[in-house]
C-alpha cells in the first residue's frame, strides 16, 4: 500500500516529482494562500496520511496530529524555522519533525547584505524621488547615505547564515568584523572575526546583522534598553525572526534617532499591517520576508522537504531531522 502525504500549499514541482517517482500518493491545498487551521484539521482527518509537508504559516499542533491519527510518521516544513510545529506533541506521538536548515544559506546571506546596502545608501528614498518627480538638479547634501568601508560590522549569530553574511561583508573593506553567539565559532576565525560579548556588539557596531534563532534568550533582545547602547548612527538588519526585535521599541528608537536606520525582512506579526507605525518612517525599510525568494532556493526547498519525508518512508534518517 502506497504512503500518502498531505501538502498544505502549492509548491514548486520538483518536490511533487520526487513523490511521484517514489510512488507516494499526494493531496494538497490547491492555493497559494495559507490553509486555515480548521481546514487543515478537517482535511487530514481519517485519511491515513503518513506524511505532512507544511509551511511556516501553518499551525501544526496536537489537534492536527490527533486528526491525522496514528498513521502519521513525519512532518516536514518548507522552511528553516520550525516554531510553528509542536515538537512536544511530535515526540509524544513518535512523529519525526524535519526542517531545511541547510538549504537557503546563500540566498538569505545575499539578501541580508543587499538589505543592509539598500538601507545604508537610502535606495528606497532615491527610487521614490525618481518616481514621484522629485529628482531635480544635483544637490551636494541630498539623500546622503553611509559607506561600509572602514566601519565595524557586527553579526549576531555565527551559524551558516551569519557566516555567509560575514564572509560577504569582508569584501567592503571594513575595518573590523565582530560577532556574538552563545559560544565562539572556530570557522569565524578564518574571516578574522572577533568574538565579543553582547554589550560590545551593541556599542561598537556600525551595522548589526541579526542572524540568530528565535529562542527565549533572544526574544525581544533588541529592546528599549539595548537600543540605548547602540550608536545613534547604527543600522540594524534583521533577516532572522521578527520576534528578536520589540517593534514598538524599535519605532521609538528610530523616531527619536537613538539609532540610525533599520532594514527588516522579518516582522512581528507577518505580514506587517500597512498602517503599522514602522511603515511611516523613512529610515525603516521593510520587505515581505523574501530572503529565500530565488528560483534556485525554492526548488531546493521543495525537493529537500519532500526528500525528508521520503527518507523516513525508506527507513533512512532525513537530513533535516530536528532534534527534539
């Protein structure tokens, strides 16, 4: 009897092709929009699914597992983050949970640097000036940004993406590369990166790129107290998780010029409402969580999310297995 998988969204066809090649039966939510939670519960109930391929926007909890029943062996998310999966409920039911921790490193690293450049050189304001007809004769003091050369770049979280950001930032003739993490990173030494405490990272950095996981220790780490420790010209870039920053405190820090500017590809909530106060600030650039938005990354994500499930079906250890 063939294994059955439920997919909670339309995904690139390479993952679907792998399932079909392996003789796996699939059903899916035929939409580009997120499946409502109760629809997910209803659609998996009593269908005998052995696998569930979900997205970051899905709430995969005990109610879903209860509906799916004892046939469910594996949950694979098409994302690096997995806070939407109830790992305790997985463990209680011997369900293997998987993510894509190794897939989107390059594209997210590239995007973090792109966002940092866009913010520091005020690209969004320049584009708006052209489109709104405000581009006049040359003015020596108009839309001035800042360069990375001879500056201190700070990275919070020296994992794969943090390392990717740091390696790319080295190309801009920076004067100092510093990072903070729960422990010193051996591979950061090849970049000449200096391991520092959080206080030093906040105080010395001209640009801080947030590349850490969202944990109880990092939740709202960037708050009113810590913004006061940063340079009033500092740029804060977040391509990690929205919950690392207290958005109300960030608004105040930007509005009061306690820090210079911010670039956010992740927010809390997502999507960020159009009327949110951060969207009113010229020194805050918000993008719609598009760090992994490349054809190459999406195809790899689709294939490997499917491969995680197929590996479980073939009694192999999936490469993306989450330790829980």
